[in-house]
């Protein structure tokens, strides 16, 4: 087999056979197919696409490029959730302890934030001492002890994805549905799960801004995941404004704790419960989504979900007292209110500029190697549909330094909000379920 022939065939719109795709992925790791040939192939795939059989073969080969974790020694159906990412998207820290408290083991391997979107690992690391870099033995142990484990991608899990994602990032070949499908599913299916709930975001702050693209990605991931023998459910959800009211890292952890205490914003609570309910049904502990919802709410009201969060924090080296005392989380030194320019109704609180503002303040990273500041971010006091008086704060910017970055963040925030005469119809957060 010669890589150049396979690249040429794909370039001309032909298809690759599963053994050819397996050979290419093995060649990536062994060095037999060098990076320059893979980048040409990635560009050919971006233009020509892949059919379902090719995408499934790519996903399976990437999944098997490392260890496919065996969790059979842990009883119960293991279920995870993946979100395509957004601003203020922190449901993992709420639904994972809820599902675990309801009897569904949740082995969760998450990512870091990039650009205007946040990442679960960065939020977790704002908890003093919390370690996301467990090895596979630690991963299994914490899952067995707590029913939930929250780590970052290890070098053993889907190493081909790590290599390919870096190549795609540097060659403008990220935006391809078969490549995104294989990238996301190869990592998730290597975790040792039986089922997966997908939260595919659409709107201004989402990776897939257009609903049609989000639907196509959701359909592709459902088809390929099911083809590989996993139970998959996808919700398509709106990301036009931030989810909840906190954007950053420590502030988002605090908001999650409040939801687990039975407080917290309705939109964040409702989406977290909707996703957790799907996990309970896939996990076989509830017969219907209605029954699952009741179990989820009960785990909040009886304190068991919050207790799970406390336990997993402690098991992963973090300070469990944060759950009872939010002042132990990092705090910013500078608070700057952003007043409404007029009286009226908020008609827009766009997620993308608010996410960019948080990144500029230091809550996120422009490049994968950048460091972050866990204390900074944005706290929204008003969201779409809320009434506001002239001069009343729309949000508070949480910063640690004056200077050009804060000025640029404030300019982003100013472009994010619109206040009009109303009334405003706030559409349902969940657009579809596949
Ligand atoms: N997230 C991933 O993990 N992979 C992609 O290709 C895109 C988003």
C-alpha cells in the first residue's frame, strides 16, 4: 500500500477501504506515513468528505490506536456525556455527580478550553489541589470508589487523535464532520463506556454556529457511535447566550455547587437535569426520562449529588471544603460593573464576545500552550428577556489587573449586550433530540 495512491484517490473523490484506513492510522503512529502525507490526506477529506463506513473505520482505528480501557470490573453500565463546547457550559460538573448519586458510573475524560469556549479541566483545576492527571489505575480506582472520575486525556487514550488534532489545527482542517466525529468519538469510546449522551451546541457561541451543521454533526456522531455498538443520544441545544450566569473557572465551579445545593440558575439546572436524565435511562437505572428527572431532582434535594461532588474532589486530591465554603476558591482583586446604557429589556447577551472577554481577562487561552487565571471571568446579572433600568449593571467583569486586556474585554462585553423595548421571546434551550 502506498499513501500517495490513497491520497490521490481521496483527492479525486474516491473512497478508502477500512483496511486502508487502519493502515494509514497505524502508519501515523509508526512513522511509516509521515505527517506531510497525513496533512494532504486531511485536506482531501475536508474537501471530499467520507461516507459512514469510512468514518466508522477511521473512528475505530483512532480509538484502537491506544488503550481501550476495560471497566468491566466496575458494576453497572458506564455512561459519559460530551458537549461540543460553549460559553458558561459547565453541565459536566453538575450532571456527573447527579448521575453517580443515582447509581450510574461516570468515567469522564474531558478537555481544556480553547478560544472563546471553556473547558471542564480548567474549571476543575480552580479547586485547590484538584488533580486531573491520574493514570489509568487511578482512573479505575476513583471510579470504583466514587462512581465518578474526572480526568484529562492520558497518553494511553486515542494517541492518534492527539497527533491528528495538532495537524488539523495547524492546517485549517478542523471543520470537517467526519474528522470531528472520529476525533470526539475515538476518545470517548476508548474510555470504556457503554453509552454516551451528546450535547451538540448551535448558535453564536458554538463551534457549529448553524443549526443545519449542528444537526449534521449530531447525526454523524449518533450513526457512527451506534455502528460501533454504543448507545448514543444527542440533544441539540442553543448557545446564543452563556449558559447560567457565570463565565470563567472558579465562578463556574461556584455556580455548579449552587445548582447541586438546589439553588443556581434555571437554564443551567434544567439542561444539566435533561442531560443527566438521558444518562440515567442509558445507564438502566430509570425506565423513562420522566422517572429519571425525578431521581435527579431527589439527588439534589437529599444532598447525595453534592456529597458525590465532595467525595470525588477529595479522591482526586482537591480540597473538599470548597463545596461548603465557596470563599476557598480563587477570587479576583478587581470587580468592574458594566451598566446598561438605557432602560428596557435585554434582547441579546451574545455568547461569543462574552467568551472572548473572559479569555482576554485570562480565563481561557488563545493558544493551547497558554496558562490561565482561575479567578477571573464575567458574572451576568441580566440575560435575554430580563428587564433592566438605565445604569443598572448588566454584568460584572472579574479581573486581576488594569490595562489593555481589561479594556479590550470591556469592549467585547459592550458589543455583546443589546437592550431594546421588548418584548422578547426566549426560545427553548433544547432544539432537538436524536
Ligand atoms: N473537539 C474534538 O475533540 N475534536 C474535534 O475535531 C473538534 C472538537
